[in-house]
């Protein structure tokens, strides 16, 4: 058994695709029309055959109360690995991305948490083993 | 207002205050991460949230909402007020001489 796909709920799939590709730097993998929505996934440009992230419509009535409670407490919906959290923080801040947690180093891990503008918080993580 | 001394009597709550002195405006998630990663505190978010409620009731933690996020910041004023009565009388008296 392998994990090949995970998902985040997004308010608007077109806006989400722009944020996840143009701002975060992922690439579109699948786009299949499904009525008013679509099956829409992105992957890492560094790993095009890797785990896909499904940008799932958030219009189920249970999604918003659940998500608002998580966001209120600063809890991320997903976590992405980067080589340098501080560099990503500086790059994304210039693109007006809002962070709820600035970069913080704790032992071998540096993390930061940003708002994806589509309803979710995302944690960036950098492992610095041996550093 | 809750009891300041009761609020700081608990080691986890003192750790939370320690971490909040490093920077203000922390989410519950950031506080939980700091406690787990830096102090090996293995409490649930729910338990840490309750500790934060007690600190807030004692006036030692202030919360504010900014848009969809809730941030926590330390406020040491109740602590100063709580010990002021001893500090001010101590300043008026000479220091006790040490035993020879």
C-alpha cells in the first residue's frame, strides 16, 4: 500500500490552481471536468511522479466550520518540504503571502506556516540533520 | 480575574510563558509545536489550550483575533502588580544582614 494522493479543500479551484502553481511553484497534473467542479491535482515540479495534491471543492457544508476552527488555532491542513524555509519565507512574503508563523528553528527542524488564500494553512518544513 | 500565583504554579504554564517571551502573536499550533519540539511536552493540544485559558483568566496571556487567526501574547503586568506590595516595602527597608 502506498500514499499517492492527498487533498486540501479549496474555496475556488481556479484561484487555488493559480496559488499552488504560480506562487508555491507546483505543476498541474490532472484536470478532469466534473460538472461545475473538476478533478484537479498538482504535483511537485521536483517530483512529477510523486504524491499528488487534490484541490478539492470546499462546498460540503461540514467543511467550513471544521476548517475555520483549525485555522483559528493555526493548525495546518498540509505540510510541504523545502530546502530553505527562511529563503521561501522571504520569497513568498514579497508575493504578499501571509504567514501565521514566521520561520522557527527547533533542533533539526525549521518550520513556518502560511495562508494559502483558499481557506487553509500550510506548514513549510526543512530538515537540517546534522546541522 | 484568576489567581496569578495559581496560574504560574504549574510548570507547563511557566514553559508557555517562557516561549511567549521569545515572540508575541503565537497561534495555539505554534505554542504546541514549541512545547513538543523544544521541551518534549507531550500534552494534547486540548490540554495546552486549557492551560492557555487559565493564563488568560489570570491576565498573563492576551489573545487577539486577526481575521481568521487567533494569536496569544504574554502580558506581565499582573505579575508585577502581584509582587509590588513586597518589592515596594523591601525598598524602604535596609537589606537584612547576613549571619556571621
